[in-house]
């Protein structure tokens, strides 16, 4: 693996920043302010790291105009240094390149169309009637069932399983061991209490620019499709039930579970291990903190939470007991209120 | 993939409903009341959808006798329309058919027996001493270790891993990327604080008619076996620890974690992201709502919960602080009660 | 699979126990006190099982010196019988042996070095520049990307995915379908609200003697590496975000999610379905109970919890409503306190 190099001038141009300093300086990577050495560019994104600015060994720092006065080395000045960081990181990504073409060990079913510029790696198994677009990479061990469509510039990482009839648009990344299109959890209980399986006849539609983490599961719809809209970002180990809709540019952190027919709006930010009970809507722009139990519709944007705050176990035990006594506590307060009212009244009457 | 067609009379017979309307009408699918077109059958299962009944474009509706008066189109009348829906959906399931036989790329160890009507797909790896029954499908990328037994009419979806000595009965479906028989989490701490692995000598027994979702993990027993009884339905991303027993026809939603040696009864309904602390029993018929923290035995049927209700973050922060002040709150109430008692007593003495 | 046999004397020596009884007795397995038969050794680890001691059919029991008086059969006496159990279980582990060598169906990239005593099973795909050490086993369906290093005596179970540049030291076990080195969840929001991917340039370092469960996901670092220190034990379905550090000998139960840049200390014990909000430290020796919401640093060892205790749903509903009234409850108490103070004052004035 050779080393990648850019001049500071190249980088300024790539990220759209104003350069203050020597544009000929050679940069071979990006690092945090404290870890950077003389061949690294660094960035200042968060006020709490200003203290590292004076001592950094970086060749240059990406920062906002308001910090220019505080910086005595080369600078790449732009309004959003975090976006600048993202763009520089793209230049130095060391993810291995893949070679276009179909590996001899890959198996491809009848009537499937693989674009000439696509990569189908070793041990991939592709069913019938599958279409794979230009520049798309299918990594080793991926299994793609019949009639799946994958657009252009997608990356499907190793050991992913795509069930039949799943539709994936363009520039979608799906990380390793994720499953898309498995049966939704649909069972009808008969008179004997035995569960009767409800076949899941819908599919899954994943729109452009979606990224899906590792070991995610997205179930196919019961009748209609499960839909992940354009620009959605899903972290690892997320469960998406049948007929869920996730709106554009919503981001969801790891371990969150979304029960069937939940409709999550656009531009939501949902933390990890959140649970959605299903069959309701969540407003555009809702922000939900970690481990929140979402049991009903969220009708307007804002930040939402549930649970209690971590504390020493011994204290928690007492408070948890008191929680279960809250009915009694309220009754005692009512009684006190009455006593006082009556007591004063009695006094008054006297 | 050709289109499947049935007459309304065929469907009535298949689901055991009384037909009111033209039995010759051709039906090519099932859809919700609002999405159905003239070639679809639909169903009315939930009172809250009655409003869609008059406007539906469906060719016919499966409904309960009590709604017959409200319906002006063809009807399939039966006591449990949801079961009727399940059975019609089975007719229109478009999951691709598989061809019996062993794919040339599959690898099968010595002394393994694969039934003639079974399917072993591409890139399947099967160890030694494995037995696979009639009509069972092993999808691509599945790895089956030594001495696994799988009965008849099972479906093992792609990229599933079955460890050695796992026993799977008949009509069991296991969705993609699920792992059965991995080591239970057993470690003994030595005097130096270093963990010593406890080899897991038990196996996993999965009885008839079980369905297991995608990315589920079921650990093998430490000494005895982990057992999933007949008719159990597990959603995606569930964790089942070593020596857990799950009773007949219990259904568990996604993301739930069950620690070692928990014994869950029959006919339980457990929602998503529930946690079981392990080493206790849960009574038959228990119903547990989402994200509940089950830390002790449940000795009788009923509905159980824990946690708090979602609310705006700003309000929640205050309430969470008050929760930690509950000891203080109770002390203040006691003091008030004493004050009043003493106050009145004093007054009385006066 | 033949049966394994040891004499009681062999076992006493293997586990470092003092034998009381016939050392020539042949033992063919280990079982719990109640399940053991005359060819089994058993163990007494927990006071609550003493009641089974007199009735056990075991050939011998591993127990602590304090129980010798209560036992009338052969004994293996040692200070920590649970460690003894772990060591005997190692003797009777029936996990199938593997044969060293590279299976003909395995694919190995250029410049990769596989030790002669290593096993590379069927359908394994290994990239370029990979090194695999002595006695290490790579099970079927594993995909290993470029420049991964794996040390000696490791076991990588089926269908695991290792992304590029992951480093795994010695005696590391990674269970089936786990993913190591997937991209961390890093996105920068541009002015239009669209997420811009931040390439993840770090790697993952897994030190000696780590065990990782099934369907775990460990993300690669954003700039620096994600680190799992020596002797860490991770259960199934755990999510480890980018740049997390987990300290030596810490054990974590299933379903726990650790957000980016959390630093967990040494010798911690963390239960299942715990959530860490990220970007803070957890002290050495911290113990965290199941489903706890860890939203801030834990600065000293101890046991920590959050949440409420399970109760019948009907009761819980009332208490959850009262939780949201805690502000009002506190206000009412303040008012009562003032009333009484004023009331008495008034009386005093009178």
C-alpha cells in the first residue's frame, strides 16, 4: 500500500477553504490536534479542543474564521471545519481498491445483468433476474436472491444477505452481515393458540445515498414495502420491522429497534438502543435520546427522552422502590393537604 | 415469475369462509382496504379500519359476521379474518421456489445424509455426521458443523451458522445470518482476576414449527441443552443465552435479550428490547411490554412493564432529577405528617 | 466421535485439587449435581445447591474445603470449585477437531502468509497482505480483507467478516457472523441537512486472550484505532463504536451498545442491554447492571444502575404517570411545608 500525498494547496481546493500559509507543503494524512505530526493536517471543530491548538505539531489546521487569531501555523479557513475534515478524510481513505469484473467462483443465476464496471467478488451467489449497476461492488460471501435490483456506485460488504425482490438505488453502502428483506414478524393466533405464519408479500425499497451499518436487519413489508428514504444513515445492529418508513436524511444510532408500520419523519436524529412500539408516526426533525421507549406518536419536532439517570446501585434500589410507592406518596400528600385545609378551617371556625 | 390467480370460490374454500358474492371472480393478490384494486381481496381485522370499508376498490373483503351489514361488496365471512388473511397470503407468496438437489459447489462432510428431496444450495459447507431431512432447504452460504440434525420441511436462509451437535426438528425456519449453538458466556475468574473459559458442553434443541428471525443468536448449553419448544416464534436480533428454555407457542419480538438459565413459559408474548436477567422462571401466559427490565421471576400470568413514559427532554430532565430525590421527598412527607399530628395534638392539649 | 475418559486421579491433577476417594475411578463427563450419573464428576459452587449434595449420583464432587464434612462421596477439594469446573469442562469439550491446512476451495490473496499449522477451511476468502499465525483456525465462510493480521492459536468461527487492517493478537476467539472493522458511524451535516460521510481511517486492535461472541460488531476508528485490551470477554450482539477502548479483563454481556470514544476501564463487569452514550470514561472495576443508561463518566468503582423495577402493567401505568407529575408533587410538598410553618407561626403570634 503506497502512501498518498497532497499539497496543502490541493487540499484547500478540495475542501473549499481559504489557505493561509505555504500551499506547497506536502501532507500525507489527517490526525487530531494532539496526535498530528508535521505531515498531517488537523482540524478544530469543537471549542473544547481550542486548548490543543497552540501545542499541535500539525502542518496546518482546518478551522472556522473566528479562530484565525488564535492560530499561529498554516490554516485552512472555512465555515464548517467538520465538513472540511470529512472531505480530507476522503482523500486519505485506505480502504482497498477493488478490481472490476466477476470472480470465477461467483455464481450468477439466469437472466441476471451485471454492469461491466461492477465488481462481483469471490463466493458471491446471485439468483435469477438480478440487476447490478455500474461501479457497484459486491464483496465476498454476499448472497443475493432472485429479482433484486441494485443501482450504480453501491458497495455491498461481505456476508450480506439480500432476500428476493429487494430494490436498492444508487450510492448505497450496506455493511457486513446485514440482512435485507427477511420476513416481517407476522403471525395470526388460531383458536388453539398456535401461531399461523403470515407470508410477507411486500419488499424493501432503499433509496439513493443510504448507508446501512453492519448486522442490521430490515424486514420486507407484509403487503406494501418497507421504505428507507434518500440519505438515511443507519448505524450497526438496528432492527427495522415490516412496513416501516424512514424519512430522508434521518440518522439512527446502533441497537435501535423499530417495530412494524412505524413512520419516522425526515431529518430525525435517533440515538442508540431506542425502541419504537410501532404503528404510529414520528414528526420530521424529532430528536430522541438513547434508550428512550417510544410508545406513541411524536407529533412535533423537539428532543424526547424516557428512563432514569444512572446512579449508585444502592441509591437506585431505594428510588426504584419509591417509584412503586408513588401512588401512596400522592395519597399521603392529598391527605396532608386536606388535613391542613381542615385544620385551619377548624381553627377559623373556633 | 408468472402471476398467480385464484377464483373467489377457491379462496373461500382455502380459508374456510362463507362466500357472499360471485365465486367466479378472478383474484390475483391481497392488499389493505385502502391499497386494494379490483383484482385484490382485502380484509377487515381491526375496528379502526371500518372507515375504509365503504371506499375500498377491493373485489372482496374477508370480515367477521358482525360487519356483514356494513359491507356492500363481495365478502368472505369468517370468525377470524386475520387468520383468513394469513391463509390467503400463503397463496400469493412470491418467495422463489428452489430446486431439490445438491449444488455442485456445496461441500458435504463424511457420513452426512442429505434426503433426496432436500435442497443444498451453492457454497453451503456441511460437516461430518450431519443429517438433513426431506424437503428441507439449505440456502447459499450456510455453514453447518459436525453432527447437526435437521428434520423435514425446514428452511435455513443464507449465511446462517449452525455449530456442532445442534438439533433442529421439523418445519423450522431460520432466517439469514442467524447463529445457533455458539458458546454460552461462561467464564470463571481466577485469583489474578483473569477469566478462565468454561467450555460449553451442551447443545441446542429446536422443536417443531419454530420460526427464528434474522441475526438471532442462540447459545449452546453449558452442561445441559438450550431448548426452544414447539411453535415458538422469535423475531430478529434476539439473544438467547445458554440453558434458556422457551415454552411452546411463546412469541418474542426483536432485540430482546435472555440471559442464561431463564425459563420462559408457554404462550407468553414478549415485546422488543426486553431484558431478562437470567436464572429464574417466567410463568405461562406472561405478557411483557417493550424494553421491560425483568430482574426476577414472574410467577403468574398478566401484563408486566417497567421504565418511564417518553416526554420532552426538558421535562424529563426535571423528573429524572426528582426520581433521585425520592428518598428526600418521602422524608419530607413523613416530617409533614409528624408536624401536623404534633400540631393538632398540641392544639388538642391546649 | 469417541468418548473421552479420565481417571479421578488424572482430573485431580489437572485441576490442582486434593483427591479424597478412589483415584482409579473412570470419569466420562461433568454434570450438575442433580443430573450427574455414576460416571460423572460434579461440582458445588453455590450455597443454594448444597441441598442436592446428599442425593447426587455423581462419582465425585469438586467442592471447597468448608463443604468436606457435608459430603459422603469422593471429593476433589479446592478453594475455587468453579475454576475446577471450568478446567474439567475443558477436558470434555466435544467441539470437533479441525485439520491443519488450506482447503482447496479457500481463496488467498497475494503476499498473504498462512502458518503451516493453521487451518483455513472451505470457502474462506482472504485478501492481500494477510498474516495468519500458528495453530489458528479460520472456519468456513469467513471473509478477511487486505492487510489483516491474526496471531497464534486464534479461532475465527464461520461467516465472520474482518475488514482491512484489523489486528488480532494471540488466543483470540471470535464467534460466528461477527463483524470487526466496519466503518464507524461518522457523518458531517452540510448546510442543506445532507449527511457527508466521514471515511473511517483507523483500524481495530484486539489484544491477547480476548473472546468475542456471535453477531458482535466492532467498528474501526475514525482517526486512531478502536482497542479491545487483553483478556476482555464480550458476549453476543454487542456493538462497539469507533475509538472505544475496553480495558483488560473487562466482561460485557449481550446486547450492550457502546457509543464512539467511550473508554471503559479494566476489570469492569457490564450486564446486558446497557447503553453507553459515548465520549467519556468508565472507571476500572465499575459494575453496571442490566439495561442501565450510562450517560456520563463513572469516576469510581462500584455498582451502578438506572431504570425502574418490573411490576404489573396496570400499576406501572399509574406510577409512570406520577413520574411525570413529580414536579407538581414537589411543588405541593413545598406548599405544605410553607403552610405549616406559617400556620404555626400564626398560632405562635396569636
